[in-house]
């Protein structure tokens, strides 16, 4: 099995920008997001903040899968806004990010080429207004074990400096922990070596491989 990719680049905090061209104003907003619900909340916030604007164009990307993204032109000519914004995300090599660019028309038409440049620039400036940081991906392990195996389980967690999450200490104990993804499979193998341990999450596929 090859090395597991468990790091990614994202925004350390939110960033804002203002790009002016031929009287038009393009307000850029860059956010770190972790799911589509957060994306919806951020979009609602920007739409309320700029309720007088006609165009709230955006793009977002989640996770390490290059297929999990969206780009929206919000009434601008096709591919003149959302796609350039998404291009700025790809150029910065970041993920778990939403960028919204709000446009106020200044009276002079920019043309499709001008719009593409304006939206891309505003998005790039919003990213540059904050910092990019590397983050680690963790996997959660949920398991049960007999009370008699408490010492073995706790020693393993202590040796690996892993957290104890939501513990239930009864005759049949249960707890969760979190571990860096690249170390997850080795930890699961160690855990299964302890008698009476039953891993609930992650699960195994029919061929006995961990699904995470």
C-alpha cells in the first residue's frame, strides 16, 4: 500500500479584497469551509451584506477529490465569473475554500474578457489578503472492548499520544479516538491484536480492507 495523503493546503482565516475597474467594483471574500452547509451559510451572509448587488458569483472546492467543486456565474455571461474564480483556487493549490466575488456595475461594460480578468483578480486578491496553511487529515476510530482489557487499550492510546473521546466505562466499554490518517491502518492492526476489541468505525469491505 502506498503512502496515504493526509495533508492539504487551505486558508488560515478569511480574506477580503476590493478590485476596481472602469467604475465597476468587485468585492472579493475568501473563506475556509468544511462542508456544503457552511458554504450555504457564508453565501447567505454575503448576499445579505450586499443585498443591492446584482451578481454574487462564487466557486468552492472541498476535500482532496478534484471533482468536489462548484462554480457559479450568478447571471454573468457563461464562464466569465465562476470559472475564473475557481481558477484562482486551483492556482493557489488550496481546498476546503469558498470564494465569493460581488460586482457592482460602474456604467461601462467590461466585455467577457474584462469580466474574466476582473473576477479572477478579485478572487486572487482575496486569497492573498489572508495566509495559506497546511492542515492534517485525521481518521476517527470508534470501538468497544471488555472492561478487563482497559489497561491494554489505555496503554496503547498513551504510547501513541491519542485522545480519549466520549468514553463509556462499563462491563463492555466503548470509546473513540482520532489519529492522523497515514497512521490509521497501523493503529487499527495494533488495536485488533488486543483480545475482545471490536472496531465499529471505520468498517471493513468484503475483502477485509479498512474503508476510510
